[in-house]
């Protein structure tokens, strides 16, 4: 009877170890996938943040204009901008319209 009880305890321990090990491996895989997704998103965020801070601010653009282009760039009135459409052999020139959403 003792041998049977010992065998049942050993079998239970082996079975529970296998289940715990399998569950741990699945959790590690999920953690790895989540970390990789975070790494990619963090890289994309850094690029967007850089663009937002350095490339799109008006002060920075004016600084770049004076630093690199000097008198090459001129300011245009937005009403002077036209859109040239070519469709079905018809050429149209339309005014540029700003639509606020």
C-alpha cells in the first residue's frame, strides 16, 4: 500500500511539474511577443516624436530657412495655391480649399 501511495504521489508531482512548466512557457512566449511589440511601437513613437518636435514647429522651420535656404524660400498666400486636375482628358484648375474637421 505504501508503494502504491508513493507511486501516486510521484505521478502527481511529475504531472503537476509538466503542467506548470507548459504554462510558464506559454506565459514567457506572451511576454516576449508583448516586449517585441512594445519595442517596435517605442521606435515608431520616437520617430514621430522627433518629427513633431524638430521638424514641424514653426520656430524650427524658420530657423532652418534662415540657416540653410536664406533667401531661396518665399512666403506664398494660401489663396494663390491652385490644384491642377487631369481626369478623362479634361484639365481643371481649382482653388485650394482648407476643410476643418
